[in-house]
């Protein structure tokens, strides 16, 4: 997990303020009822300087998520982009994680948020490997959670809302308490969904499979990137179907993909080795291509980057 160190600035409601001053009232609506939307974005140190990966797509998702709560963002995408660039610059960051969040603030308490102020903040801090230090190389151990993914009839699963993360936190806690690095959540129907904060890919017979968005998984930007990268490498990718639980056991390879997790191989599920229990060749090829792309060691996919 990342630690926040030697940072001094957060952008909040239009201003750069001291890290320690970026506080909220204890009766904030979003704190009580989970009425916030957020993003997790990575910025990479590249030969062209710090470059934010798929910033425009993350902003699109943020504005889309906000609509679910009738939140009208008080800032334009251009204003958020300017704020983010300056935030990275002011803190002399290169490789970092960016967390924009928008939520109903404090005015009155009660479920109806109408009239509560819309608060907007962006933080950025250095961020390494997410799930475990050697996870990118050696893979992670996961367990299938007893908690289920929300169905799209329960929460708008295509929105990244703070309240939607309660079962992600429960699943992650359960996994950690069992000695695993991370969980895999199933849909309410018992088919494979995703990790608490990552989407999931299976490799079988050299083909990639990931659950359809209709399974209630987040429209992950890394998922979409992996689909494109894998196809450009010549792989067939199936992303329109349901994946049954037994497919996890028979997969040749499994990996998580997400902004924080990047491309993390999964080496075991419920103590049973995936493949031979190490990073598989397809995962390895996609992972190295991904890291070449985000480091801008290739001119391809240039449209994915916003330079700071
Ligand atoms: N699924 C969930 C539940 C997530 O929280 C995340 C992280 N945002 C992902 C998948 C991966 O999405 P992305 O690639 O857009 O980071």
C-alpha cells in the first residue's frame, strides 16, 4: 500500500491549500451516506516528463458518475485539468496517483442532498505497487469473497461512487484477514465479476476473457486499455460474456488490471495455484507492453497521455 509522505498541497474547492488544512465538517453528507464520486488516476514519469494516463477518460467517467447523484460539478474539465497539472508541478511529483473526489458537503443532515454544497478536491501523491511489493513480478494470492458484487439494480454500477465501495472494503478486509492479498467478487448470480478495486482477466488457450460490463463491473479504463493492447498484440479478447466460477480453476493465467493494480498476475485462488503459480507468458507479454506504453518508450497510444 502507498504511504503519503512529504506532501504539502491539496486542491480543494478552487484553491491550493495545505495538506493538513484539507478537512471537512463531521456532518458532511457524503461521509454519512456515501454520496460522493471519485477517480483514481496514475501519472507516469516519462521521457516527455510526467504524463497522466487517460486523464480525459477518467474525467468523462467522473462527470458521468456525478450525474447518478444529481451532482453538477462546479468546475469544468479544463479547470480540473489545470488544477491537476499545477498540483503535480507544485509538489514536484512525477510517478504518482491522482485522486479527484466530488461529494455533497455539509448543510443539513437527512437523506435528501438537495441544497448541500458540492465539494471538490484533488490530491496527488507518490504511489508504487498496489497489492504487494513484489506482486507485479511474482503475482498475488487471492480468495473468492463471501461478499457479492452489487447488481446494477442495486447501485449504478457504471458510476464510481464512494458508497458503492462498502462491499469492496468488506471483501478486501476479509481477504487480508484470511492471509490473502486481495479478493475476487462474484455477481449476485455467482458468476465471476472483478476484484474490489481491479478488473479481472483470464487467459485460456491463449485467448483473453473478461466479464461483460453487464455483469455489474466498473467500466474500467485499464480494462479497455488491456483489451486494445492485447488485440494489437494479436490476441483474441472476449469481453461480452458471463464467466462461471469453474473457469477460474481451469484458467491458464489470471491477472488483475486497474489503475492502482496496473497489470498484476494472480498466482493462486483459494490456495490453488493458477497455472504453474508464477506470472504466465501472456500476462508477461501484456504487462511489459503496458509498462512500455505508460513509460512512453513507444510512440504508439500517444492519445492516451496528457502531459503535465
Ligand atoms: N473495478 C473496481 C471496482 C475499481 O474500483 C477499479 C478501480 N477504479 C477498477 C475496476 C479498475 O478501473 P480503472 O482501470 O478505471 O482504474
